[in-house]
């Protein structure tokens, strides 16, 4: 199985087997050959498992985000970010998928997104002097996130962009580079106002957010491919939780970057 840019998929089993039917509609690169026996005696994963588990995970994210936003619990932003990071690392490096951990991560990320959205929304209201403008851009960010996800799914299904090992390496390398820049910008912000200028709303910050949005979008292609190959390989159905976790990680990143970008355009 080809590796994914999303570390959440690092523990997906590999090997022969057939999971019933293809995941996202692409023809097997090996051609029409008889499939080898499944990896285990457990029920193999199908696209229905992936859709169901991802839907449950995102529903938890949405519910806790709405509650946090309505309660205006902005103070929970940093605790949720730290706890979410710890849970993400545990899930990523845990050999077997854990539904309770994935649900817990989704709940914490929802708290983070609710607080993050509230802070950005209030900031936009103050800067524009237009009450309710923050709610508008939050809605736009949600629609934009759904649109990018749906668009990349169409791109993957039609094969408009092929997910090759070279393509994967480029995306992985770019994401690592962006991560290093984010960390360095954070460190520099302790010594210089605005750090490297990657999050201050200026032209560089706009370009940086556009790059992040592009990388998140292309990451979906690799994630779809990893999920599709897992289904074709006949991995156990319980690993659908791992795929749901990985897709949620990318969706959260995409939403935060789109919301940041919209806040920049509404900061004048």
C-alpha cells in the first residue's frame, strides 16, 4: 500500500485480500485479476464502514464545536489544542485502532474549533465594526471546507490527478516544510512581534495560508488513495476508525486555514 501524507494512516495493514468492492471508484492498477484471500478472518472493510465512521467522527466534532461556540468558552482553545495533539499522537502510533480514542479526539477538536472560530469571529467583528461579520466568515469557511473536500473527491474519482509515489513524496515533503515554518514562526513570535509574518494578516500570511490550503486539498487525494487501497487489501473493518481519524485531521487543518484566510481579507 502506498504511504499517505497523513501520519494517521501509518498503521493501516498491508497485504493481499479483497474487501468486497472498491472504495472510491478507481480501477485496480494490477488489472482484472483474481483477488487473493483476505488478510484475516475478520470482516473486511468497505466504503460503507469508512463513510459511517467518518460521519460519526465529524458529527462529534460539529456538536462539541457548536456547544463551545454558543457557550463562548474561548479559554478552552489552548487546553483543547494541547490535549488534541496528545490524543492525535497516541492514535497515530497505536498499533490497533481505538474507537473511544478517536471519538475523544473528535470531541476535543470540536472544542478547539468552536473556541478558534469564536476568537476569529470576534476579532473580525471588532476590526470591521460590523457585528455578525464574524459569523458570516465562519459560515463561508464551513462551506469552503465542504466544497474543497467534495471537489477533491471528484478529482480523485475521475482520475484527473494521479496519486503516484512521486506525487506523495512531494506533498509529504511540502507538509513537513510547512510544519517546520509554523514552528519556527511560533518561536520567533516570542522574540519579535509577528514572528516571520506568517500569521500577521499581511501579504506573506495570505500566501502562506493559500499554500496550506492547497497542501491540505492535495492531501485528500493521497488519503482517499490510502483508504481505497486499504479496502482493496481487505483490511479489517475496525480500521475504518483510523481512516476517519486521518480524514478528520485534514479537515480540521483545512477549515482553520480557510477561516484564517477569510479573516485576513476582512481585517481592513
